[in-house]
């Protein structure tokens, strides 16, 4: 599950993650929470991934991607034991029987001079690393998706994803 503030690309991030999992041969079942149409509301995207067909979401959360603290607070009661929680240690520290995955969103945004909306791209890179995927598919998607906006936009998105990915595998 990924969650965060409306307007921060939660739905795009979830759908890209689902697309990559499907292309890698996994079965998926995803669910888009009816989104808040007002910037600042809370949005989530759930994905169940399996190597056998799935027909519903899993009841517990194995991985929670927190674009903000509110995501953790709203969904912590649904975490399974030893769930991985992706979060920014500059924003908050999650508690409970979890495996914390510190991703320095704020630091990466500052270093790369990015806007807060780029947290979703960092989170997507980190999520792919947790699932043992490489970035090749995502980098290719960015190249096709942002080609018309120019090489700088393509490179920027690729770099944010790489930084999220690297934060997990290091």
C-alpha cells in the first residue's frame, strides 16, 4: 500500500508499480481508493502481487509506503508482523513490530533540487528494490512517458527513482 497527500502522484505510482509487476510475470490485484480531489486529502493505492492468480486484496499490509506521516497513522493497525514500512526519518519514526526502511526523501529532494511531488518517484524506486526488481523497466517507462518534455525531465525522473532504489540496496 502506498499513501500520501492528494496531488502527489499516489495513483500514478501505484499503477506504475502494478504495471511493472505484471510485466515481470506476476499476477496482480490492485485497488485505487476513491481519491480525494482536493489537494491535501489522503489517497492510497493497494496492490496484491503473487506468482499464482489473485482475485482480491490481501487483508494485511506487508509493505506500507508512507509519503507522509498520516499514511502510517491511518494504516498502522493493518500492518502484518514484520511489515516493511518505507518512511522519511526527517518526518517521523514509525513504531511497532515492523521492519523500518528509512528513505531520506527530504535529503534527496534537497540534493537534487526537486519538488515535494517527486517523493512518489523516489518511493517507486525504493519499492522496486524491496521486491528485488531492477530499474530497467521503470527507466524505460520514464523515457517513453516524458520524451516529449525533453531529456532533462527524463533524466530527472530517472535520477530520483535511482536514488530511492539505492537507498534500499545499500
